[in-house]
C-alpha cells in the first residue's frame, strides 16, 4: 500500500511539534498535507538518509542539490513556509540533543530510520566544498574559496546577471520589480557609488573585489578616473580585461589578480568595496579596515557595500549558514552593520553615512532567479544540474531572507580624515539621491 507520504507527514509532525506547512509527495506516489499548499517532492529514500545523517539545513541542502528533493509550486512561498520550522534551526546540536530526550521525537527518528532503508550515509554531492574546521582566511584559503564561487564559468554568470555583469544589489526606483530593467538598476547602483565617493576626473580609484569589471568601467568612462581593480578569480580577471579593451579604456583601467592585502601602490583618492567584505572573515575584518585606511590619502573616501546579519543577544551562539558555507561562499561570514561601523572607526575612519538598501537586494535576487529559470536548460549544460540547483535555491532563499529582514545590506561611506579634521563632505551630503 502506497503510504510513505502519510507516514512522513506524521513523523515530521512529531519532530517539528506541528504538522508540516507544505504538502508531501513521496517516491511511491502517495501524497499528504494541506490541499493546495506547495508540494515537497521526496523522490527517493536517499533523501531521508541525508536528513538522518545531517539533520537540519545541510541535510536538506544535500538532498536538494542531488535532486533527491524538489519543490512544486511557488518556490519563494515554500521557502518562507519552511524557514521557521526547518531552515532557521540550522544544526544546533544542543537543541537536537534536548529534542531526542522526548520519547515522541525518539520514536519519530526510529520511524524515519525504518522508512529510509539502508542506513549507510550517502556521499555528499560533488558540488559541496570541502569544509575546514575553522576559516583562517589565509591568502591561499581565500583564493580557493573565491575560485569555488566565481570560477563557475562566465557564460553561466551571463545568464544570471545579464549584460551588466554586476553581482551585487541593484538600485531600483520602485518597489514594483516589473518597473525598469535590471541593467538600468545596476547602472544606477554604480552611479550611486560614484556619487557617494565624489569621483572627479584625474583621481585614482581602487576597486576591491572588482568582479567582471563593471564598476571600474563605469567609473573610468563616466567620471574620468583611473582605476585599479583587484580580484582573486582568474576567470573574472580575464573577462574584465576583455571588456576594458573593448571599451577602449586600457590606458585608465588595470585589472589585477591580487589579494587586497598585497596592494602596495597607494595612496588612492577613493576605494570601492562592493560585495567583497563578506569574504574577509570576522577575525580579519580589522586587518581589512586597517589596510584600506592605509591605502587612502587623507580626505579620501571608502564606500563599503556589504551584506549584514541581525545581531544576536548572545553572539557566541552565531553559526555560519551551513548551506551557504558548503555550497556557495566557503568561509563567508556575515556580521551586524554596527560591528562593521565599529571596526571601520577603530581603523581610523570617520563614518559619514550608512544607508540600508535591503529591499533592493530582494528585488535584484528575484530578477536573477527569473533569468536563471528562463534559460534553465542552458544553465544546466554550462554548470551541471547540481550547481544550477545550488544557485536557484541560494538566490530564492536569500530573496526571502531579505524580504523578511533576516539579513540586510548596507552602504557605509567613510572618510580618512586629515589632521585638520576637515572631512571634505558637503554639509548636505545626500545629494546623490
């Protein structure tokens, strides 16, 4: 008798303390759960073995990436429904230990073991990065992490990002995501950064984590500055250099494969760091801030564009997101915006402006997901089905997280003040809006 879905629903209800908010369809064709709700498709027993061996987010991620789990219905709605019950629980071993003291929970786990069949743990999908015990953020480990994330193939990123090739939050005019194009919104973001930095012809700009060269090209072409862009990705650098040559800007833009810690040719008039500081690591952040401070001339400006997490009452309980650490940004760490501001001030910067653009990132991510889904077959051909599934889940889950204020993104404008104390900022600074 086909009843795997009904059994799963009952077992999950015991584990979670409430019925699952989604419908379940199992490998035997059975279905259970709220009619009309999005459906979690459990394609085989291997999905259960993955959850048993890695309870929580990492087990779910492995099953998703391997194709053992799927979702039918609106992906964003499903992720939002699952977030409270599963996604945000992470892999808190203390919570799991406490839960297993409950006889009903132990009974549910035994039921899952029986339903899962062969108890051997399935091998992780090949897309999973090898995890280190502790992220030391050495130059070598950072190069490896950046390569894992960015050296997926420029053709794949063209599908997701579109012609702008900007891999950070765009800047939208309207909360209606159908208003305006992604390319225009990315142009507006780059222009916003340039205006905050007060770029003028003849100045030198350092673009830390320059990606595929979009910021460097915009600043040189539209504001007449000379730019040095640094990245650890060989593929990004090759692509950026080709774009610079096509724009006829090789006399004003230099793209280097270089760690930001190895840049020694300051001082610069301005520094942009857009979506790069998430890779730095909490233990290295003051070193990052000190290094950028030393590279700026007195009166120079820094624009630090960075994703932030919500602060916790007990910061010692913070854990890096298991899915993102294993499949997306190995070694990436988020910190609250207040910590970022404090570290910049400790380095000597005067922080002049902090702007939250959280909603803008949600709109951007939804556009990226739409682009990926629209060219899904080609994306799979370029990156493989597992990698494409990683990106679809990652971007959709992040869109929901930004919308629900679980994470944010901020542009922090800071100045290296001269001895005179003059900031060089206008009295009414927000003229860039």
